[in-house]
C-alpha cells in the first residue's frame, strides 16, 4: 500500500508452480509467525494459475489487475489530544472543524470522475 496508509483487506498474490502448496493453513500460520505484529495473513487460498499471456482472461487472478476498486477512509480528531492508540490512524485538527465548509467542499467529489492518474500502471511501455 502507499506510504503512511493503513490497509485493511489488502489482497496480494504470488505465483508458485502448480501443486507446490497444498496445506494453506500451515503456510498461513508459518508466514504469520515471521510477519510483524501489525501485518497478518488471513484467508490464504488457491487462485487460478496462468501464464503472463493469459492474464487478460477472467479465469486468471491478479491482485492488481483483478481489483474492482479502492475505498479510502479519512479520519480526523479535533479533541485536545488524540488517543495515543489511534494517533497513527487519525489526523489531528487543532482548530474547530467548520462542518459547513467541509460539506460544501466535499460536493466536488460527488459524481463520476476520471481518477486514472491515481491508478497503478497496468500496461507495459512499448
């Protein structure tokens, strides 16, 4: 994920030779023992395997190319102090929030927009 962003439900994939991994529960357990406490694997499972030239097929799973969207959530705290446990997930607003201005400015995001400039590059340069 992006630097400074907390991800929930992040999906990853990696390619292995067919039938090289059959015990997903043991694999998940062993990998989680190596990961830091704030990163964990959940629901390790098989995804259809394919060659690079087949990746356009709907039968082949790719963590980036098969994604249907992203959801961003922004959290603000305007108390005098931010809860120390939540300090890395909230932006601390030192001044009172003007909710009328905030609501008016959010109107710019309502509707359909072209956010391709924020996307991962999916095609290789030729």
